[in-house]
């Protein structure tokens, strides 16, 4: 059964290549979908690729990491994307969908990013802990410091959460569930905050069922207006923060970097979301960024190799590359060289 499926996939790919040759059609544009966080980086690479080669500038769409994976893994052929960006690693169920549909992938680690909680410079600068973040945004919280009973989140102001914080209404604008930023935020910030409570920490390590229950508690955000889903458009969140200095927004470091004249990033555990702190790992809410290439499309769109060369070039992904200027935290030099060599080798093998 598996062999038959593999043969069908090979035949389909061969037919696409033959049709591509017989029709004499020029190679279609490369299509990239995925993460809103990675979108500015992919756009910059696509534009440079369009300027420096004879190929058309790739189409880049901001669909969110989850939305991008859904489109990417849905099938093979010209109607499906060639590359998807993700601000977190591909999930097991997404990988299974890709495999089920005969899709083979190349995973490329692009660099690192910090997830920031930022507000207008017109407002107060926040210094938060992971515990503060959990208590402010979780749907259910312990009734006492270490109590086992969970209650609906009663906190209305930041001072309710922590007496050392401002007496300002909790109002946080963040990404939807389809966003990789949302996935990373709840894992890196909310989970850590929940684990500061002994009963929740014990629940998480008690059993597989306990771990599932812990994640449900720590990662379910409140729906009473304190947390507001603001969509995949991080630029729109920035605009809303300018209009409301008391609100806080959640997005990738690059958007803070590009709007540093308007916004300020909250400290987390006393550490500011700055380039050096994210690179060193001192800023705890940080993650890896990825893009995924569809192997099945490389023969019908050979320019994917040229795009991969530009994406992984020193001038783009390197420490002094143009992506770093846009807010990407680059890979360490040895890791970068390994990613570059591995990526290009895998793409070349498909030609």
C-alpha cells in the first residue's frame, strides 16, 4: 500500500514535469505563505531575489503559521504553496498531514526571535514576571497563592495581579490560535508562569493526563475582554497601541525593533527584550523561526534553489545581513554554516 502510494506520487511529479516542458510555459512564481512574524523577512528576501535574478519576485502571503501549514500540507501542484514560514516548529499533526498527502519537506532554521509585550512610549514601562503574565491572562487561576482550587480569573488591573504593578486595567492585544506567536507565547510564558504554583507544577509532572490538564489550564486565555484577539496583522496591533497607551500588545521582536520610536518592550524577570539579551538567551520568551520547502516542487520550479541560496546567504541570514537589520536574531556562525550547507545540499539532490 505504501509502495503503491509512493509510486503514484512519483508518477504525479513526473507528469507535472512533462506537462511543464511540453506546454513551454515559463516557470510560475514561487509562492510563500505562513507566519506574520517571518513575513517581513521572507518579503525582504523575495524582493532581493526579484532584483538580483531573472526570475519573478515570489508571492509572499501572511497567513499565520497554522494557516500556512494547512495550505502547504494540502497537496502537490501549481495551486499549492512551495514554501511556508513558521514562527514555531511544524507540529506532529501537520507533519502527518503533509506525509499523508505525499509531501516531503526540507526544514530550515532561519534564526531566533523574542516575543515581546510592548506598549506605547506614552505609557508606563512594565517590569513583569512570568507569574504576573499568567495571572493576568489565564482563564483559570488558583484561588490562593498555592491553593488547589481554580477559579475564573478575577483580576481587573495589573495591580490586582501584583501590588508593585500600575493600577491600570489589564488590556492585552494578541494573536489568534492559528498564530505561531500565540503557540510560542503560551508555551514559553504562560506555562512557565503556571509552574510557579506548586499544585500546577505537580499536576504537570504527575501523568500524561495531568500534563494535558496542565496545558489546558495554562494555555487557555481569558475571554472577558482582558485579552483581545487582534488578528494576524501585527502592524494593526502597533497602530492600536499608539491609540491606547495603557494597552499591551504581544508580537515578535522585529515589530518592536521597527517601531522603537513609538513602542517600548516590557521587561520580563528584569530583562529587556533587546537583541543581545535574546541572542544570549537571557530574555526567556524567545523561540526559533523556520521556513519549510516542499521537495516535490523543486523539479517543477528549479528557481527554488536560487531562492534558497539567497535566503541562506551571508548577506541575508548572516550576522550582518539585511535580515538582522530588520530584527532577525541570527544563528551563531557554526550553526548558520551547518544550516546553509544542509539546506542547499538537500535542494540540489531534488534537481
